[in-house]
C-alpha cells in the first residue's frame, strides 16, 4: 500500500477532521482514507457533454417542438 504526507494542513481543518473521525469512531488516518475513497474511489464511465446536459434536465420532462417545413435548396449562383 502507498503512503501520503500532507504538509501545511490548516489547524482548524485538522481539528474538524479529528472531530469527524471521533464521530465515526475512527482514527484520523482511517477517516481520511474513507473521505478519499468516497471522493475518488468510484470509477465511472466518462460521459460526454450531451449526456451531462440530458442528465441535468431529464427530470423536467421533454418538450415537443413543431417540425420545421423544408423547401428545396436554392441553386447556387454562377459567378463565371
């Protein structure tokens, strides 16, 4: 297993970490491992921007838009 050292940790942050660890009945080291496991431990399939937007607004429901009528393309001008 790997080890990590965290330097220049704010005193208030260390105090809150100690309190949080005590609330969960763990050592500070075990609490930090659990926090890291929750933050970066789950590997998920990467999603593209379209999937992220869809997931964000899926709960609001869909919208039915009218279909635009199409006309034949215009003939390109000949500049010769």
